[in-house]
C-alpha cells in the first residue's frame, strides 16, 4: 500500500508518464488532494466554530483572498519544484552523455598521440601550396590512416602549430 501511494505522489505511475513535468519529485497538488480526507473534517469543525463569530465584510474578503493566495502559492511551488527537478534530471542525463563522448575523444587522442614521433631538432621543410611554397619547421610526425607532420611557420618561432598531411610537406 505504501509503495502504491508513494508511486502516485512521486508521479511514477502510468498516469504520471503523460504529465507536463515528469520528474521523481513530490506533487504538492497530489499531496494536498490526498490530505483532503483529513483536512475536510477538521475544516468542518473550524467552520462550525467560526460561523458563531461575527465577521465584517472586509474580514471575510481578507480570509477568502488569503485562502486563494495559499492555493496559488502552493500550486506555483508545485509546478516550479517539479520543473526544477525535471531540469536537473535532464541536465544530469546530458552531462552523462557528454562525459561518454569526452571519454571516447580522450581515448582517440591517447591512441593518436601514442603514435607521435617527435624530432630532436626541427626539420626544415616547405608547405606545398598552389604556385607558392612557404617555409615551415617540421616538429613531429604521426603515422596512421593519413600520416601527418606537425609544422609551424619557419619565420615564427612561437607561431601556430598545424597538422598537415605528409603529401603537403616537402622536407629538406
């Protein structure tokens, strides 16, 4: 019995799967509905005692507005709370997916850098381009599906590093 009630209150039933906000968070609306069985008789006793009092018009209006504000705040807190829980769940799932992709990328980088062959001294080379060969320093090589050289411009000691296919670089 307790598990059926907890599944209902946590939106884990089949009816909860079609809810606007799907998250394993308490539905305050459902809790208040379930508590109505207890609150109903208590409210009846309170109303019986209160009817014997003489309230002015503004006091009745104030009580009605207060009750409406309570219901509005409760409903808003319910929706906001379940929305935050749903967003946190979605964020967790996205983070797990990103972690899996990052691990796969890290393994690919490890495999690629394990084949890295650095040169003791940079080799002089030329990057083959249409009609113009620019001088480069070849710093390392990496065999693999497409063998590549790690190069930087010869005239820029702190220049940008670039991986180029071996067929685009002439050494010597």
